[in-house]
């Protein structure tokens, strides 16, 4: 199963960022918990919204992103807690679990963040195990290339496929996509397969990340 399908099917708050710390997935549970809408936050640096601080009040989230630095140093990522800012300005403490999913190129990866208010943090343990089980290399991304490829996407997507991509980035399940677009589940799956083929990727998670990176959504 694609890790994106697991995120779409969970009630836990989850979002994902690319290697540039830009938000590529923002599910409905994250929207409900923090108040930021997907259309507002997708493609933006996560630290500009979360403004995370450690348990002592020190700034944790910034442009350098400590977890991203740890990934580059090939260090393991562990669970942690931090205070994050909601859209209302209120601050809540949340427990975070991170999973690294390697991308199609050696320089690329997706960092999945699963989080809950501290008193509910244990509920994400099973979800973490499921994502790790589906990732081909769940711990750390491959060694990064010094000169990444930046080849543009040659094949354009249709307007309908772009719509499907946007819903995927919001963590919407296949059945809910079908309902919101007034089409069948089979048609949604056909659109997804066409997207994967045109973007030359192997998973929906890769497709969303690539689409954000190339400003397709």
C-alpha cells in the first residue's frame, strides 16, 4: 500500500514535507487540529506556520529544520514533543513521530509527520508501524547526490488529473475523492494511474511531492 493511502485512511493528524521543508501533504485531521486549511499551507515552509518550540520554550522550527539536518547526517529520527501554533494563535503541545520515505532521486525524500496532542500520542504507534512496513527503505534516505537533477516534467496533466492531485495532497481517500468529484472509484483509480505514468513515478506519495516541487498544484 502507498504510504499516502495510509495517511488518507487514518484519523490521526499528519502532514509531509519534501527535502526543502515545503509541505506536500496536509490531511483533514491536521486541518481540524491546527486550523490551517490545505489550500493555505501546501507548498509553504512548515516552520512558518508551526513555529515549533521545544518543551523549554526555545525555537525548534526554523529554516534549517533540525530533523532535515539529522537526515543529511544520516542520524536516526526519534519521537519528540514540541509546542506548535494553531491558526487561531493558540499554542498546543503535540507528540511527533517522523518517517522518512525515499524519493525517486537520491537527493529527494518525503518526511511524514504524525502528531497528536500529548495525551493522545500513543494512538499513532500502530500507524507508524504500518507506514514503516510499506516503505522500501523506511529509516533514512539514500546518500544525497552533490548535483541533483532538475529536469522538468515534459508531459502535462489534464485539469481533472490536477484536481485529483490536489485532493491527494489533502490526504483524501479514493472513495471520498469519488464522492466529491461525482465520479466512480474506478475512474479515480484510472486518473491516479495516468498521473503516475505521466509523472514517471511509482507511488502517489512521489506524485504529490513532484507536483508541489514543479508547481503543478
